[in-house]
C-alpha cells in the first residue's frame, strides 16, 4: 500500500495528498509531518513512516483550514471495492485556493480569483477567472509599466492563486518583487514550453464552442490568448471536470476603468483598512448594505473598477435614484433579497456536477425569490448593465423566463422538502413525483409495519415481553433475547451471535421480511439518485438563464445597497461629465463622517476647474484635517464613477482616467526599500503616467529626507504637475515655502485654526490663502510629550524661525522640454517596441513610415525633438535619429 502511496504522491509533489484508507484520509511522510503541525493532529507512524489522518466525514473542515493556509490538496479515493488484494486508488480532485467552488472553502462576499501571467512577445498577458461563478477576464500590460500594473491588479482582485511563466520570475526582477510581496498568494511556476499560443487558442475555442476568438475581442495576435488558454489547461488538471458555466471571456484594457494603482487602493482604504486589512473603516463598509453574496461581490468589484463611461455611470445612478425615491419598495426589495441564496455560485456547482440536494433546494428558493423580485422590479423600468440581465428585464416572456419557470415547477414538485446532501441515502425526491418510487416506498414502509406485527406475534408465542428486533450492517435484522429469557427461546429461532447480555437470533420469516425490505430500500435509493440527477441535469440545461437571473439579482442588490446607504448617510446624486473639473459642494469624508456623531463632521468644498484653478496647495497645522479633506475628494470621485451617490450637497464630477493617492513617508519594508525610495518611486510613477484627466492627491510628499532636499523635490514636482501634466491636484504639505510658487492654475488654501492665546481649536474648515504655522508643538502636547521636552522644543523653534533657513530666492521655473514621453508618445513607443520587422512586407513597412510621418507632423507634438530619448539600449542610432 505504501508503494501505491509513493507512486501516486510522485505525481502530486505540490499538493498534500489525502489518501483514502477506509473511513479515513491518511497523510504520510513529509505531508504528515507538515499537516500534523499545521492542523494540530496527532502524528503516528506506520511501518516506520510518519502518518496522520482525519475522518472522512470531517475532512471538509480540515481542507478548509489548509486552503486558508494556502495549501493545495489532492483527494485520492478508493475506486475499487474492497476484496482480495490491493484496492485501486486514484486522485479524483485537486482542491486549490484558486480553483475551489466549495462554499466551505470560499468567502461568501468575495470573488475568488485564479490568475495567470505569461509573456507574449513584448507585453505581458494576464488572465483571471473566478471558477465559483464562471467570470473570466483577460488583459495585457505593456512592458514599460508591467510591474506597477500587475501590482494594481493583484491588489484590486486579491488573487488567491496564480500560474506564472517561470522565465518571468527569473528574468524580470520587478515582476518577481511584485509577486514576492503578496505573501498569501499560492504560486504555480510553469515552464516556458507549457505556454503555447496555438494550443491556448484551441483550448479557448473548445471551451466556448467557437471557431474563432474574434467575437471575444481576441484577434489573431492578441497577447491575452496565451495566459487565458494556460489558465484553462490548469483547470483541466485540477478540477478534473468540465466547466460549462465558463461561457465567455471579457477582454479589457485600462481605458475602461479608472486606473487605481496598488498604493492608491491601500491609501484610500477602499476595501481593506491599513491597520489590520479588515473591512472596518473602509469605503466598502459604508457603501455595503447588500443583502446577498452576489450583490456584495458586485459592489466590491464596482468600487475597485470605477467606470470611465458617463452613459454607464448614469444608468447605474438612475437605478439607485429610482430606489432612493421609493423607500417603501426599497424596503420590500431588501426583504426579498435577504432570502435569496447565492444563485451564481450554485450555478457553478450545477455546471461541475457537484450540486447536492441542499444546493438544489437553494436553487428552488433562489428561483422563488427571483420570481417575486422580477415581478416587483418591472414597474421601475430599470436599465440593467450586463447584457444578460438587460435581456431578462427587457423581454417579459422571454425564453429564459419560461425555462426558469419550468425549472422552478420541477424543483417544487420533485425535490424533497429537506433533501439529503448525500446521493446514497435517499431523502431526495418528494412523494407523488414518480409512481414507481411511491410504490417502492409503500412496499418498504409496509415491510416495517409487517416487522412490527411479526415481533408482536413472536412476543406472544415465546412469552418474552422484552423481545426486540434490531438491525446491524453485519447480520441484518435479528431478534435480541436477554440472557434471563434464554430458556424461553423456541426451536425455530436460529442463533446468530452471542453477547454479554444475551443472544441474537434470526428466523426464516425474519430473513424473508428482510430481503423484501432491503430490496425495496436499495431500489428506492437507486431510483431517488437517478431522479435527482435527472432534475440536476435539467437545471444544467438552464445554466445560462440561471446565470442571468443571478446577475439580475446582483445588480438590483448593488443598486439597493447604494440607495440605502444614500438614505442613511444623506448622499446626493452627482452630475458626471467629461469636463476636467471637480465641483464638490459641502463634501464630506464618507468613512470619517460615518464614525463621528451625527452632524459633527465639518463639510468642505472641493473646487478644481480646468479653466481656472486645477491645483490646490493645502497647508495647515497637524491634526487640522488636511489628509481627511484630500482623501474625501478622491473617494467622492471613486464613488461617483462607480455609480453611487456621494457625500456632498451637490457634486459635478468631471470623470478622471486615473486617481493617484500618495502619502509621504509610508513604509514598505516588505519591498526592502527605504521609505524615501518608495516615496520617490511612487512619485516617479505618477509623473510618468498621470494625464490631464487624472486626479492626483499628494499628502506630504518629500518628508522622508532632509528639509532642503524634500522641499526642493516637492517644489519641482508641483511645477511639473502644474506645467506639463496639468491634472487636477490636491497637494497637502507642511512646507509652507511651497506657497511661494506663483502659477495662474494654482491656489493656496489652508485649514482654519483659531488660536486664542495658545488655546488652539481646529475649525476643520478650508479657507483661501496659506498658513505658516504648523502648531506641531501643540500636536506634540496633545500626544503627551513631557513638558520639559516641549519647553526645549519651543526655544529651538524660536531660534530656527529667527534664522529662517529657507531664505534663498528660488529662480522662476523655466519651462524645459520634458524628459517624459506624453501618453500619445508612450503608446507609439509601445507599438514600435511590439513590432516584428521580420514579419513585415516592404509595402507594410512603407505604409507604417507614412503613418508615423503623419503622426509626427501633428502641431504641438514633436517626436523629432526628443529623439535622444528613444535611442536603443546599445546606444546606437534609433529610428528616430533619422531626420524625418
Ligand atoms: N472635516 C472634519 N470634520 C470633523 N472632523 C475632522 C474633519 N477632518 C478631519 N477630522 C478629524 O481630525 C483628525 C485629524 O485629521 P487629519 O489626519 O486629516 O489631519 P491632518 O491635517 O492631515 O494632520 P497631519 O498633518 O498631522 O497628518 C482626524 O481624527 C479626523 O477624524
């Protein structure tokens, strides 16, 4: 047996092998040593080999714990009946954190992503899937910013498991660093030869039943194909079943959603807080009043993927508004949604033939709720976002609705009231559904009654009042006679077994009754299983419609959640347009406000305007509320573009393409970089990627180094943002000297403080103009610094202020040609980098040159001037060295 174990284990080195031995799953050797310590199991040994085990019926809870610890588990079952010789065993399933669809191993309100990263010529191919609901996405990252973009996606998606092309880890340090930082990520390193574009294309076509992938936005050379195909290969190996619920792939690029990089997601505490990574004190917490797991997952996704399409945003807002204005119906929807099971995840269990009786009962309940919700929602004429939900909403008697209605009836008629989760013990099918099943049940039940009558008969005959009929698996039905009555046992009793307390007997009549009852029972179990599987198969044929119903419920739930939050917190519908402006009147920080007593949060306006002031430099003492103000601006934009009402009296949000939120001096010890280096890396990233349509929030940048260095850097960064990028910016600083920057697009604003002879009160109101006092000593006093230290600090401060270390006159900013390529140039360069000259015909090459010539002759943009920038790495002349 151990040889068999070793043989199987050889193919499952990366997984903990759960090896079925009778009623236990056993682990041996290194698995046993590791798992016994992880799960606190007793470590024993078998023929000198370390061993530990868990009972088969309790295995799920142990597997769930291993999943949470980032382990993969291979389930090895006995596949032949016990008899003479070795039982055959085989791995029937591999459960991994990214591929599991089992509710016990999943977080209800979070998506569960498995991702794949591969190299595709010059770009990186990135795909991810949530197998538990069948959502499948792909994108590609241009090589220039690949590591930052990957970081952003991994943070946003909270990927649980990833397949990665080995050479990427070995040859691209920034990628390796981005992966290494995610400590909980389960990583599968795949050799390069396993990534094959042609095979990937075939696998994807097979999955979608398509002849070409063009319909999914995947052209002939689309880089996304390679990672998406590899992902399906991996699922073939692990899930070991078909995945028919994965019916399409959505290819996206960064122009669809607001770019929110990893640091911004964290600094704004969108989904997880900075303290313990939980969702308390986050934006999600205040927005989330969902009633279903489907709605919660969707809402989370929307917060992390705000849109850049005003029509779509307005459709979401419209749905929220209709519910907001009809509080009675809002309450009614909330009640109905609260009773709705997770149809999306049930669909994947049906698709993968894993839905048990209770799952099917949940489908029945979900369909019931859906029917009621659908009926109630029709009067609202909601504009649903996903095509599948929109289709359901649009066609009153669509085919999908008919199918769902029929399935609901079938489940109501066929499924037992409280069905078993096993296929092997009956209790699955309702009475009156199948005549043959009813007949067998009657036979079985009558058999039991007959047994009772027969027992009474024998009691009378033998005079043993305590005579009992019992059953065990070994000898079946038997009479049990207490030892006090053994003398009364009649001749037709056949002795089967002795016990300490008496004897066990059978009779010919008892044997006959037993075969009648058992025959019927076995047939019932078989028939119930068959009927149940037929019902499940019927549900499987409606998967698409079930998925649409799930999505319909999720969208409605997300909208009602936002309507509810708006009602509780007094949020207003924003106007969202394409202008480069922000006009938030009486805005509040949604999270800080929610945790303060009602009315205590002091609202402030955020006014940034394309034509006028787009850059606000905010000074003010410590504790004055600068950071809160900055973040509330970013959060308001995210909320609006996610399709939510916002915490303001009124708001006009000119859509942002990217939002950056940087906080100076934040540690990133995990990256092994100095605090200041991280700050500068992040600032560089903003200066390289922000556009005129971005919103940049900078909170005390430049603090992590010497005053003069920090101030100079902050000054130059402000100038670059003002002159070159021209984006909307809120820049908070304690370098009051920055207020000397004089620029028509910049305004100085500060947080008001009342100072009544040293009695400091923070008014938390933004006013025009700068301030030159940081009241740092006041904050230090509040923090409890000893009085002697404070006194001494006061003396030093006076001396320093008298000396005024930053006296030098800063020369005016001379606009120099920027060293950073514009977005258009960057796109062009990326295209150029991807070009394969060997595959071009001379005519194609000539056409390209014509195209380039056209693009460089656009007024105001001049690549020729910047040719020194794009020399190839060898230092030799690049294409752009040639005068065009
Ligand atoms: N508008 C407001 N209304 C009420 N309370 C506020 C407001 N803004 C901020 N606060 C509270 O004031 C405290 C300090 O705010 P914040 O951290 O934003 O100040 P800061 O100016 O950035 O301070 P520092 O410069 O020391 O980082 C926070 O606890 C916050 O809850």
